[in-house]
C-alpha cells in the first residue's frame, strides 16, 4: 500500500516540472475510474473528498474506498486529501481518521459561504499546520476567494489573491501548498467566453511563483468543461447549458510557473453523467443498474487519464519511494529547528 503525504508528491512534481491532478471521490465507481487511469498512465495521484462527499457517502465509507484504492494499486503513490475543510475541527477529524493531507479553507468562515478576514485565515490555518505537521500530514491553505458555489462551498464572490499577502501568509502559517484565487470558479458555469490569460489573471501565479519559488501553488475550479461532454449529455436527453472552463493550455502555463496541484471535479461529473445517460438511452430494455454504473466508471477513467497526460504526471508513479508520515514529521521538526 502506498499512502503518501501530499508534500512529498508535490515536491517530486516540482523537481520533475509537472502538475498533479486532484480528483474528487464520492463513490466506488469514481475512485475505481481514477485508479484505473493512474495505472494506465503510471501516475501518482491525489484523491480528495469534499465536505459534500463526506456528507453524501459518510466519512468511513469514503476513507475505506480510498484505503482500498491504495491496497489494490500498490505501485501508485496515493494521497488522501480532504478538500475545503471549513474549520480546524473538520481538518483535525480528517487527520485523525487517516487522511495524509488536508485543506484548511480559511478564506471563508465556518459556514463555508461568508468571506473571512485575513487575520482569521492566518489563525485557523496556523492552528491546523501545527497539528498536521506534528503528524507528518500536509496542509493546503487558500488566499482570495473563488467564484461559484459547488457542494455548498463558496461565497460566489471573486476576490483575487494579493501576491504580497501570499508571501506573508506562507511565512506566518507554514502551509505546504497555497490555493490562489486567480478568477476561476467552482462548477460547470465558469466563464461566458473562452477565458484567456487576462481573465484568468495568470500573471498573479507567475508573480507569486517568483516570490515563493519553493512553495507549491494550487489551482481550484480547474475543470475544462469540454464542449464534447456537454453535447453528449444533451444529445442523450440532458438539458444543461454549461459555459467555458479553464483551457488545458492555461493550466499548462500555470504548471510552468509553480502550479503543482490542479483540482478537477466538474469534468469527472460531466463524464459520468454523459456515460450514464448514453448507457440508459442506448439500452432502454436494460434493468441491471451495473450497465450504467460500469459506463460511469469507464467515463471517469477516460477523462482522468487524459488530464494525467496533459498535466505531465503520467509516467512518474515509480520515480520515488513513498516516505512514511513519521519520516515526514521528522522532516518538519528538522526544518523548524533550523528556522
Ligand atoms: Zn475548490
């Protein structure tokens, strides 16, 4: 079994100059699709559970799905990450359960909707870092707010990250990875026209990377919302009006400037919905639900494998041996002693 800390996976990605997709898990078919894609492309992988997933499936079911993935695919380094923790208590519970990485989203208050002030963000993030690093677990923080609301998370307001504040935030909190708001949104309705580097404020990523060259940057809301998937859903009876997502070329530009973790949720949902609708519409006499859920797993696998190749993580699963969380803890202690 190859459970790894996210810090190790992102450090290796920085060395190799690639990005690692973080894919959301809600059920068995989704995680099986992700792991099949990781095996097919020999990729390290971050599987993440949102609070919405935890309330849909339940903490223990999700955790054991992820643990089963790590057992079944021992050649793949797997990070168990908690997406958008809304409070230190949520993050601490995930760490105690066995997650190897957590996100403390202190850009929002505990209701996960109201933008928080900067000092609140520093305080809650710092508290989680202290608890997590003492156990070798990685912490991702967030600065600025993303647009859109997904799984009940978000204020719907876009507040771009301030690079000077990012430098100070990292120094005061000690986070391993920083999600930076550059104009992306959660969900399938991100932009009304194809976004270029200006709409996406890619210059902020470049400036933050210049000032924090050894900190890992994270892009949220980075599904590409492929028009082909939307067309397939609608051709099979759906009625969705998705906008534009984040073009893969813009993500690749981010990867050249310090983006190491790319959150992809919507594309997996779209792929599954397309596959299930086609399966049901194509065989109206079929009554075995596995006909549709098998198609869901395959749809997930295809979109995830494509992103793994595009982000550059493909082929890197066997580059390194996973370090234990105890070893990571010692590393944090050693760095703190030097500082
Ligand atoms: Zn997010």
